[in-house]
């Protein structure tokens, strides 16, 4: 395995997620990432993979998904590319701002990727997602900001759920 670059191509099947997890684990092992940032990377990449299978390739098992890793000056970069037509990523609402429970269920994957990565870009009309993890940015302030973001989301969902049936 090249420590600075690697790519895998997996079938567009949710059961292939174990290969994606092993890929991320191998890269993190090679880069000595064993702390909570490993979880941020794993959740983000597997969420991007799941979205690529379900939404990008529409569960078409004849298609593939490519996951690329690059070690950059800024940190670790991962991209997930499906064979779909893409999507309008600007129209995906933040689930924290959702007005209904149904709306709060949409966009959670993108919310997670945006919250857990340090930079995210949507390329090729949304059929490719690139996430950057600035390993040197692991600090208490960033961790607290992320925790507060998730607490805000959880509180908004709980409030909406308690208002159901009123």
C-alpha cells in the first residue's frame, strides 16, 4: 500500500461496506491515527459510500463506487465517486433547520460529513464527494464545537418529536 495515495473500487452494494471500513482502517493505521479522528473519517467515508450506493447508483449492483485516498500537505483527503448523474447538493437542507420530522430525516448523511470533516467539496455535479481531514486540527476547541453542533441537532429532533400530535 502506498502511504500517500490509494484507491479501491467496490461494487455498488451496501454489503461491500466492510471493504470500505477495512480500507479506512488500513489508511489510518499507516498514518498512526488511532484517536477519535479515526471515527470522524470512518463515519464520513462510510456515509458517503452509503449515499453513493442508495442515491447515486440507485442500488444498481452492476455499477461501482471508487474511493480514493490522498495524503496532502493539509491532511488526509478522501473522495467517493459513484456512477450516477449527481444531485443538487446546494438544495439539501440542514436537518437542524427542518420544520417536520420527515424533513429532519433527509440530508443527515451530508450533515454528518460536513460536521465531521474539515472541508467538503461536491464535484462532477455531485457524483463525487471529496472530504479533507486536517489531522493537525484535532484540538479541544474543534471537538467542543462538533459536540455542540450534534447536541443542537439532537435537541431540535427531540423538540420536534415532542410536538408531534399537538
